[in-house]
C-alpha cells in the first residue's frame, strides 16, 4: 500500500504509473460479517446488520478537466443543494453527462503515456452523507466501492482517505479514524482519463463513474481480515482436501486470545466437519489460523455437477462470544494439466465457452443480479459450460452464481493496452516503470476471487503485449496459487502460459498445432467472431476438436451486442452503437461492439442456435441407413444420461408424421457410445417422397436451470431420398398464344400472361387476373448485401464488379420457338462489366414457366461471386411464405448445422432478421420448393432441378447495402413496398473466423466458372 508521505502532490498522481493505490486496505475476499450462524445462510452480506448500503442518489457536478474542477477538500462544509444528482451506481455518460465513446483497440485520445488530455478530461465530483449505526460503536468501519472508473480521490469529512486506479476491483478504506458522530460527508473526485486508461483499452464502451455497489461494513477490533480456501480432491479424486488459512487481525490496544472455529456442512446443513484453533494475538498484530483436513467421500464439483458445501468460520472472543462470522460456499475439485490436457478431477474437459462483457442496454456497465441469472439460464440453454470474464474481473456476485449453477470461469486481470501495440510491439509490457501497476492488477484479481470454485484458470490480461512485466505477474501468481493453471494469449507458446490460448486461428492453424506440437492444452480464448450475421464454419472447428485430444474447445466472441437502447424522434426504438453519440470528431469504431450471440435485450440471434447445436452434449450418429443402425454418444465429461429420454420421429416431405417412438432407456456414461436400431422394414417409402428421422433428447426432470421436457439435443438424417421431377408437364395442353408488340413479347395463357421485354430480354410482367405481380424484372443476379464479415475482408471492394453487373446486361440475340406443349424463347446476353456471357431460355405453358440459365465467364481474373442466381421483387401483397428446405432459423452454406429439413410457414416480414446494422439476412438453404401467396389466394410455387438457396424479405440486397459498415440502422431502411426474392444457385458463405480480414473458408467461396441452373415458376 502506498502512503501520501512518500508521494508527490495529489494533482500529479493520475499521470504517474507508479501511483495507483493509496490509503487502501490490503486486497482480500469479501469479509462483511454475518450476525449469526443462521444469518450467514442467506449468502447475502446486505442482510447483515453490519452492512450499510450507500447506493442511491448522490449530488453530482461534472467539470471539463481536473484543473477547473472545484476544490474537493472543503466540499464537506459547502452547501451544495443546488448541485445536480446522479444515481449510484451509474455511468455518468448514460445519465446525460458527457458522451459515451466506443472504440475497439485504440485510445479515445492521442497516446502519449503516461499523459492524458489536459483540456478535455471530464472530472466529476460526487458527494453524499451518511450516519453510522449506534450498534457500530467501538468497532472498525470500512468503506467499499466494488468498482469505480478511472482514477479517483476520496475525502471523508474533509480528510483525505486515498486514491485508486483499477476500475474493476474493489476499493476499500478503513475509515474508523475518519468518521464522526452524526452526519458524515463523503466526497469523491473521479477523472475519466488517467494513466490507468493506458491499461484499460478494452473493446467496449469507454464509460466512467461508480459502476458497482458502494457500502459500509463494520468489524470488531479483533476480526477476520481475509481467508484463503483450497478445496481440492485427493489423488484418487474421491476424498476432499480442505486447506484453509484464516488471517486474524487484532487492531485493539491489548493482546487478545481468541478461538477460530471451522465448520463444514453440506447445503442441507448436515455437518461433515468441525474444528478449532486457539490464537494468541498481540496488540496491532495479526496471525494466521491454518486448517488442513481430509473429508471422506465428498461429492465433487464440476460445471455439470455443481455440488457445493458451506464453510463457516467463526471467531470467538476471549469470552467465547462469536464476534465475527464468515460464510461461503465452496466446491471440491482439482484442476491440473495432465498429458498436455486441461483436466478437472482427472478428466480432460472440453470448453464450450463464450466471452462475456458486463453490459446492459440501458445502464451500460452497471448490471443487476437478475440479468446475471438470465445470462446463465441462456448459457445453459445454449449448452455453454465456460465463460471468460473478458477483459476484467466481473462483479463479485457473478462468481457466486457460477459456483452455484455450474460454469467454468477464466478470471482475467483488468489489463489491456491494445492501443500501444500487441505482442512484441507493446512497450508497456516491458517498461519497468509500469511493472508495479501490472502486478497490482493481477494481485487484486487473485486476492478478491481466490476462493471461488468456478474459477479454473487465471488470465494475466488481454492484448497487452508480452514481456517482463507479465512474466513477473505470472511468477507471483504461481507462487500464490498452485491449484489452477494460468494463461495469457499474448504469450503465444512461451513457457509462462500453461495453456496455448490463441485468438481467431483458422481451422487449418488449429489442426496444424494438433498435428505438429500439441505439448499443451489448446483452448481458443476468442474464436467465431459473432459480429452481425456471422458464425459460419463453426462445425469445421468442432470436427477438429472432437478428433484431437489437445484441442479442448474455445470461447466464442462474444455474448451480447453492446447496443445502447434509444428511440428516434418519432419514437421508433433502436440500439445505438459507436458513432451515435457526439459530433463527427468523437472517436468511434462504429458497430464493432455489435458482435454478440444475443441482441442487447438478450433475444438470441440466429447463430445462437448454431452454437447451441454444435455445443450440445448428446450426439446422434448414423451408421447404416439400410439397417436402421444408429448410435448415440454422451459428450458430457462427467455425467451419464439418466436425466434425459431419447425420442425419434419419422417425417415425410408430404408433411406427414410417419412414425414416432422412444429409444429404450439406458444409462450411458460420459464419453461412451451405444448403438441402437430402428426398424424401417414396415415403412413404405414412396419413390417421390423424402423421409427424415429426427432424434431428440428431452429432460425427464428439471436439470440445473432447465425444465422437465426441454429439448437439449437434436439431430436429423435423411433415410430415403425421393426421386423428384420438377420439370414442366409435357402432357398435351392448350398452347399459349404469342402476342408481339414493338416493345415486348406477350405469352397469353389461359389464366396468366407473361411479358418479356424485347429490349432487355427479361421477364418484366407476370399477370394474374390482369394484375402484374412483379415490381421489377426477373433478373440474373450476383450481389448480396455485405455482412459485417464481408466488410472486414473487403468483399464489397474486392467483388464490387458484381454489384451492378445485372444492370449492364445486353441482349444479343432472341429466338422464339414452340412445341405442341410449350413456347420457348432462347436469348443470348452479354454482361459487359464482367465480360461474361449468359444464355437464358424461357419455356412457357398455360400455368407455369421455366428459366434455364447458362453462365460462361470469358476471362480468368474475375473475383469470386457473392451469389449467382435470379432476383425480382413482387407486389407487397405477395407476403405469405411456405417452403420445404432447411429452417426455420436463418441459415447459410457455412452455417446450417442447426437448421433441419421441414415444411415451414411464415410471413415475408418475419423472414427479416433485424440486425442492428442492416445487412444480408433471412436466407434458407437446401430448398426443394417454395410458395409465395397473398391472402387473396394467389399462389406462386418455385422449384428447381437441384436444391437451391432462397431469401424472401421486404428488402432488396441493394436496399440493405450501406455505403460502409455500420453506416445505417434499421430505421434508415425505407418503408417496404415489395417482397424481394433472391433465388440462389450458389451463395458464398458468411464467414466466421473473424470480422477484419479472413474470408469465408475456401469450400464456401463461389468462383466464376461455367454454370447451369434452372428454376420453375408455377401458379396455383
């Protein structure tokens, strides 16, 4: 702890990296005392009479910089009733003061460490009053801020308490000698920017203020100052090993004798161990009581079996009166690296993880317990078993909930200096002047959270370079804790990281590690960047993870879009992102904070379900379809399947449930497989019909946060592929008549009229009952509105030549012919901007027409195609959709594992996925047929000779293409006047490695080559 007597003037501290913690108590676990043994079972310190919350409305003033900020020392004597107020906790930028800024990997000011802007460095004064309870007399009183950002100075009753940096761990002062009888006045000065900002350059909103709880608590003068619990398993992973150090401090003026009692119970309050230690303490001294005990036949903790026990520590004074009671819940588990694998309780585990920022759509970095629980429920629903606290220690309650509900946690120090450079290029990682600040943040993380069972790995920070400062931090951490490995991504494969934890490796890189090195666990700390319409090629990663033992999973980036709830002037709700606050000079990285599995209101994105399917813990496999042979695989790491029942249905493409049943109950242990058979012999498979078997795993009881009857795994296999003939009927029928005008060729059928332009050669009219259902011609089409990943890999620039290729199409030749049943028009086109030829053949009969396309590139250096197929727009009334293909969720060539074949009904409007920044959305793959209809009954059915892609939404690809990434919000889109339909012969994948350079995997690209495809349009 630093003291003011050895430090330079206060006003210089915020630009001095050697000063970061002045006047504070030594970091420790939560030690708010409980009143009695019964009281401690609530697990809520706020229930104690020795706890006093200071949350609420505080007086508040904001100044442009520290130099013009009012003198804080005398504010306790000044009448400030005319000040404004602000809720505590809160980020002041979201309460109407100053501007929220979002930047990713840079600073919101010109970097020049340790200096920060002098002219504009918003500086706030907070002021509140409180009165101490009479019950706290002759006791110690502590003041705690669980988080405050960025640099802060504290005064109580005009006396200086201290100073703090590190915005994500507690700030605590012993205020016993500062408080007075009656009303006490607390004043805090908080600077938005300080030298601490150089170590807090995380990819998130840059916000300020008191972000977590503020409270007082009282302790006796001889008290439990801290305690460290190691609760592991013996070498056979059967018995529990409890190792407990209790630090007892005597702040009285007299020597003391006391007894430290330890009780361990299960959560039904059955005692499994009691013990005690006599302690003699000199005045103003401290000692440690040590307990070491083996507990027989303990139930181990894992994320799948979050079995907890309660530890109660009671300090008896010399009169045998309980003066201080501490209680916490613990689990017994061993974390180790064996055979180059990360193991829990001797078993190698698979990390099905996600990165999680603390974010709320209204309150920013101020979050509630209710939202934490909602996050955990959704994670469990998604089969997530691990969370990386990116990139700072989270609220203390989060770890308690992860202990309780069962999530593995990577706890990460609040260190990121990304704006200074990465790996070998970051000077702060090597500069001795910054060493103590780095080390302090790692120490504070460890000391606060060391007792939480859920934490299985420590992380030294994120994207802050590599060097001596991190090596020193690793050495210190290993000296404190041998029960957990540590990791640091920027260490790459250096010796001071126990886990190789890269960011965004390609599947090829992942496999190369597994084949060539595999000397340590390989767990991607970030992968599958979920920005906008993303998370393609997830299956490719997990096929490798299931194949190679050293590959143990990873953490998707990230959990939730960091959007801020807002409304337009007309009251239309939307979410703001970077660039939506302040003027054009405000630093911004646009919508790069919108990269979650969830919308900001916690509604899942479509890729949530892809992750859910890939992460599922029960897998079904097809072995031999003719024999009806399958097997089920238990992908849990620890538990059997006695909590589920397995069911199946057989469904036909005629939308019939053919048969259903359950798989005989059996107990399948973790990592085991079991074969089973389903007899298809009595099923008559019709030749023109597809048949699918769907498998489901349902819960037979409530399980963790999930409910009985929930489906936790599914799979689908085709067991009979029908032979389909979607070609136009060649039976004898009345031949349509042809009517030629100077501008068009009109095909007059019995009920329909089709009109082809002589100038463009395109079908510009489809008349049903004399009403043209088309709003635009049926056009060859090659463009898709870019997804965020496309912008990142420069697809809009690289493939720009295809964007308007359909507008530069010249009709070279047009030939009309007929047979007894249909009329054909053969047309030759030239696409001048891309130097390609295209042949379109139209064939018409009474109620349908066919478009055959033959695409031929004329040169070899063309860029890849975003898509190739047809596009048109229909009248808005044609807004009812039915299709047979993959669904019901949005799916793409490289993200369709969670989509199953079915016949789905929807509206065109409901097909639109309202990403926070408009982009390509709503596609469906492997479509066999689709229907568009109106409520009046007009029905258009479209089929093809091969399965095709389809996107039917209210917006055209052009309408969804902004000038640049993140330029638009949904409210920028026009009121829809049509139904847009893309029929894809092929579409490129959406990508999923990252959003700033990587293209879709090679197998999901569409390269220009000779192609033929056909679509049939039928009217019912």
